[in-house]
C-alpha cells in the first residue's frame, strides 16, 4: 500500500458545523472525483481517522465521487463541545462519553443528509469500518439516511463488546493519564500492533500513533477506550433485518481479526440478512493495511455491481 504523510489531514479542506440539542460539532471533510459520478462515503472507526481510507478513496475517485470525513475527536475534527446554556446531565460516566455513539451518529447523519441534498437526493454507497459500522446502521435506522448500498468491514455492530485493555482503562482512566509519555506510547503501539495480522511498517505505525501522542492526544485516546468498553446496540439491533431487506449489503472481515473474531461476521450477517460475507485470509482488524489489494478488489467488485 502506498505511504502517505500525517499531513494528509490537509486533504480535508471542508468544514461542516452542526448543533444538536446539547452539543456542537465541526467536522472536517472533503470529496474526490467527478461530482457527476456515483457517490461513495467512507466511515472510519476508532482509534483511526479518514487517513486509513485515503489510498482507496483516491483509486475509486476515478469512477466515483468519494467523500471522506473525520469523526468528532478524530484526525482533523475537534471533539464535540457542550452548548452554552444547554443542560446535559449524564447519569453515568459512560453515558457522558457517549458509549453507544448516539451523538456521533446524529452528527454523521446531518452531514450525510447535507451531501444528499446537494446531490438532489442521490443515494450514496457507504463503506464503514470498526465503530463506523454501528454509526452507519444507527444513521440508517434511526435518522432516516438512505443508502444505495452498505459494505461493513470488521465492524462494531453486534455484542458482546470489550477487551481487557478497554476494561482496565475504563476502571482507572486517571492512572493511564498519569503514565509517563514513553510508557503510554509503548501501550499505544502495542495496542495498534494487535489490530494487524502482518507487521506494520514504521511509517504506518507512526501515522496511526501520531494523533494520540502528547497530552491532548493521550486524553483523547483514553476517552476512545472508555467509549469502546461499553457499546450499546439496543436501539437498533432488533431492527437489523430491515437493512438487508431494503438495500444491498456486504460484509468483509479479516479472517485473523484479534479484536473482533471472524465468527462475529457470521452472526452479524444473519442478523442483517447480508447478501454476501467475505473472509480475507492473512488479515486482521486493519485489513486495509494487511491485504490492501484484496480489499480493493472486493470493494471494486461490490461498487461496480451496484454503483454504476
């Protein structure tokens, strides 16, 4: 896979401002390709950003109009902010951290609907990774977003959730915040390394670590782990079959995913009534780095079948 610099955040030249009942958001985004081509939207997961999709977006932009964006608190998009004078009183710390992605999903739905209005109602093909899967499903089922098709890649969408590191950080976030930078970076690098089946290059590792280094980055990373420790699908999981009954849906999974095992793809496929489930060998959770060529072929096949 081609290498690209951390400074590729400058690719996201557009900014979308959104205010919910309690929070405000400024989401950085961009589009690539001919605006008259069929639209494709990439959604990243945690602890990543849109950077993981840039090579695929550039390749697909020859035939599609591709949208990239950074979720609030990731990459170039600042975290959500409480609106002045608005009362937001979470009942638990986990609710404060928005563990079920309800607020991020609402903000994404608003951005997606903006793109759809600009395109005069033309539906986009959505490709989602990790917690982007749950975001895309919530936007579809709860916020009325209409997709041309949906492709889910190693997604967080069906329980059980959580890893030992998530549990440990969620129980004692202040201890991790107090770690020396060198010790924290070691934990961060080890965590990222387990997401891949093959060894990541030093350039890729630096790319994935960079947003979470330093004082602000450390706090942001701890927040993401606390969020990931307690996902909630209660509002949507009972309705999953509606998705596969309404739109073409494909699931792609790294056969050696150590974060979310391949068995999850089968359970999720049944729940969603997915038309196709593909396991990519010698690939972990970061399938876009382990097997970029095979993933690119699968995405190309899917989009050509449903997108032209």
